[in-house]
C-alpha cells in the first residue's frame, strides 16, 4: 500500500483523479494538489520568526489574509487540473495568464470529433445591455432547431474533411485548420490558490459567459474540498462581497451614520437620484450600486459525486470519438 509524508485532505483525496462532466462533452478533473489551508497559515506565520508566533485559529488568519488582500501565503497552495472544453471557451480561459498550461496539440495528436451544442435554455438573442452577453430568456424553439440543423451541417462537413485529409496522409497540422470553434480541446492547467480564486471570482460571476461559468462552478467545488477555509473566505469577501468607490461610500455615509463611541450604526434617510449624481455616480454606476445592495443568495458549489467518472471511462469516450489514424 502506498504511503505519503505530504499533507493530504480527506475530502480532496476522495475526488482526486475523478472526472466531472461539464457541458455536453467536457470535463474537469483534479489530478493533483499541493497544500491546504494549513499551508496558507504556515506561510503567513513564518514572517513572525522563531519564538514570536502566536497561537490562534487557522480560520481567523485565513479570513484576515483574504480580507486585507495579503495574497502571497495563498500562492503556496497549488492545483493541477485536467480539463476538456470547446475551443471558444479555451480562448476565454487562456486570458488568465497566471497558470502553467499544456494543451493537446492537433499537430501531433488526433482530435476527438466532439462538438459543443448549446442547450435550448442557453440559446438566446444578443443582450440589449451587454455587448458581450445574451438575453436571459431563450430564443424561440423553431429558431433553435434551425440553428442546430445549420451547425450540424457545418460540423459534419468539417469532420468529413478532417477525416479525409488524414486518410490521404495530409499533415495533421494542416488537416485540423478548418475545425470549428465548437470542437473540444483538452489541457493540463496548474495554478496557485491565489490566482485560482481570482480566476473563479471572474468566471462564476453571472456576467461571465454561461459556458465558462459551468467550468468555474465545478472547479469551485474542488477548491472547497482542498482548502475549505479559503473557499469560505472567498465566498464571503469576494463572491458575496463587493468593492465600493468613493462616490458609493459617500452615498452609504449619507444613508448610515456610524457612532464609534457606542459601536452602533443609525439609519439617516434615503438617497435620491440627485444625491447619486452629486456623488459623481454615472447612471450605470448607480445601477451597479443598487445591484450591490440587493440581497444575494449564497451560492452552493458542492460537487455531485454521483456524476464523477473514472479516468478510464473518460479515456474510452474520447477514444470512441477520435478518427482512426491513416
């Protein structure tokens, strides 16, 4: 039986090497990790030096570090993932440049001919408010069916051309060039805890593209198992918390009066649209302030272990979708 001297976390070991499906053909697997919340604490406390450490709970220190943006202790914890996603998702993902990435190369390997097909609930018109996003309501089902027909025609032709070029022994680096952005790719992605928290804050946000949100939610569930105290602090301070500007603080001070002597806060009144303008808030900033003050349901990113598949099961699925080499 194998043993290890390295620190481990039982909840993380339970999912280590397990593959969690994402979208229709994608997946995320936590293939390795180094450290946990205790390592964040140890890295922070080393700066006190021998003989000056104070005993306190790990949770309190982890929360203090996140609250005050002391980030280097979190860089001592690392995660390594194996992921498969549509190429258009990968191109968003790769903008986070603080990770080590090794992507499947279609110059050397044969790509599984798997293509992302949006669910009808996620097929929508362009947003009128956000140039990067879609409307929350799905488009008509007839339009969705027409879109699926067109996508399938395009993908079938691209897959046939790819297979034909390979059968004619055309170089793989050329055979791949007209595969669509919906084609699934894979990579190994290694990142430290601090930068993972930054990535997830942006990618589980409701304003992110829905498809990459799906990956963020699964990875957040994996984070919860490796470093639960860091996860809790991240939810409290970054996912459910909000940064406020000087103008927003001015409005809040107008609404609330803090009495340091008694340790209490008193309501002072209401802020009008004129007050918002006087504080220097543009109409969009005013709407964002209202969003920050609106009640928010605490997200639950817990993993559904019933969906976890083995590496062998996932490899078989990939192999079945891969064309035979020439």
